[in-house]
C-alpha cells in the first residue's frame, strides 16, 4: 500500500467515522486545533485506524500524532513493519 | 422439568428534580453545546431521597406489571454502587419498605455492569430451583459521588432506578446467553478513592469523595469490551445480527453506544437510546431503558434483546434475552417518590459549597 492510498483511506475514515468536513482535512491539519477533534475523538480515530489497517498503535506512538500527515506516517511505518 | 426465568414485570423510578445542561453552566465551566456534542446528554435527575426509596418505587411498578404482591417475592437482588449505607445493605431496606417478608435480600456491586450481573445471578437462582420469583433492581444515586465543580465528570451522571421481576417458567424464554467479565488490574482508571473503609475516615481530601475517571482510556476499553462481548453473546445464542430486535446498551455516552452499534453492524432502529434525559445512572440505565422500550412499544412478543454494559471494576457484561409472549403490563401502580420543594441546583448547594467556588474560574 503506497502513501497516497494510506492518506486517502485515513481521510475517508475522518469523514465517515468522525463526521469531519472533507474540505478541511489536509495533511497539515492538526486534529485538536484545525479539526476540533476532542480527546474521545482521538481515541475513536485510533481505534478506527487500527481496524482499517489491521495494526496496533501503542499509546506512546499515538501521543506523537498531532496532524493528519503524522497519522499517515505512523500507519505507513507500521505497515512497513 | 427445565426451568427458565422470564421477565414478567418492569418499572422505573425517575426523581422529579431535573438538572439541565444550562443549570450545569452555572455550577462549572461548561456549556450545553459542549456536553451535548461530547456525550449526547441534555439533562439528568438529582434525587432528594435515598437509593432504597427509588428502588422501592421502581419495584412497586414492576410488581404491578407482573400482578404480584411484595410477599410473592422470594429473592431481592439490588445492583448498586451507591447503597444508602455500608451497613445494612440497601436491599435490606428495600425488603422492609416493600414488606417483602418472604424474600432474602442482598446488594450486588459491579458498578455500571451490575444489573446484567444481577440478571444473570437471579436467572441462575431460578433455574437451579432455589427461587421462583426474584426482583432484579438497578438503583443509583451517583450525584452523591460527584464534584459538581468538575466538568469532566459532573456532566455525565444522574440518579434513578429500574427493576424487573423474574418468574420461573417452563417456556424457553429469558436469558439465552450471557457473559460477565472483570479486569481489576486497571480499576484505578475509574474509581472513588476515599469512600469506603480504605478511605481516610478522619481527614480525607475532598476530591477523594468524588468519581475519578480517565475518560479516554475508559472510553477505549468500553467500546472494545461492549462490542466484543455483545458479538460473542449474539453468536452463543445462535443468532445473526439481523435477528437482533433491540440492543439496550448501558447509557454512559452516546458515542460509546454508537461505536458499539457500529461494531455489531446494527441499524439505528435496532438500538434503544434515552441517555439525553437521564445521563449515566450506572446500574439503573438498562432496567430504566427496558421499561421505556416496553412503554414505547419497541419490544415485540418473542423479541431477541441484547443488553451490554461496561463500568468501574473494570467490569463488563452482555446478554441475550428472549422476551416472552406478554409485552403489556398486567397492572399499574401509582407509586411515586415524595414531592420535593427544591430545584436540582438547590439540592446541590452543599456540594458546590464543599468543593469551592474557586474551581469555576479555573
């Protein structure tokens, strides 16, 4: 799975699972500030990522995720093993 | 003869004093919009009486629906984590107030999962032949264990009670499959540190008397446990998801309910939600919701109902119940709590004074 496919699937998740407006979701967008995702929303996102990509994201790595692009980074690294 | 335990009566008790989200805006730094979008809760009830009083009213409605007298009951199980007193059990007080002189009575504490635990215990007691008519009650006064200046927990909980009557029958109805589970190793992410004999009886920190919760962690575990346990009990009952007529989940947060329903791939009309009116009443949410589901005609004869819950302990529980033929009550009761001359905010004046004005401006 290449990076652009991961990014597209994550953007789709943000729209379908968290109900975010597609036009606001960019790689640079921060979850807390730009997308106004609250603490439970971050948990929902992580669980959705784990389901979607079949990966396990430990808490310490989850804490590093601040933007959509950083979520793509983490998933890409996980899938690369 | 194979014995089953059928739910033949149901009832609830809703305390009259309503605490709305806008009332909470006065007590702590929050807003109706913030609470509604994050939890789905619009208002909750604050009780002016004790847990046993609410349990008695819910039980009288359940007994009327089953056309039974209190003396017909031979076991009272009261699921609660907010009993009137440590000694005696709240169930003993309920037994006395009902005049259920033929019943043994005990409390059962599995926090928010407690009512499903009690339904399981009651069903097994009937199936084994030891008891014939059991009251299974969930009743809570969570307002006692809150800091109403702490917006992260004060907005979530409320008071109330629900009860059902279980009766022995030869019809294959009632509990079809059930799972109860506990993970005590992470109990500290949802607890009240100072109420109980481990607390500092003489000079405790005020915050020790209130609910402490790691919200995101509880949320993650609740969604996973309720979804997975529900899936397992549906499979154990030999049902497909299409055959689930109604999911009645513990009402803790509408986002946990939605996530659980998504995991099970249930449509919105297969899920009963009343959290907007009551918030999280812990062990009382499911029997209250079941009573309302019946009153609203959401339960058909022979329906397959799934219950699912998660709570402090940490505990979780899920069950499939096959409903019997009767969905109408045999009788009604006019039992109600004594009137109250205070608003919900007035009932909380001592709480807000105890926790201090300073928290509001933080």
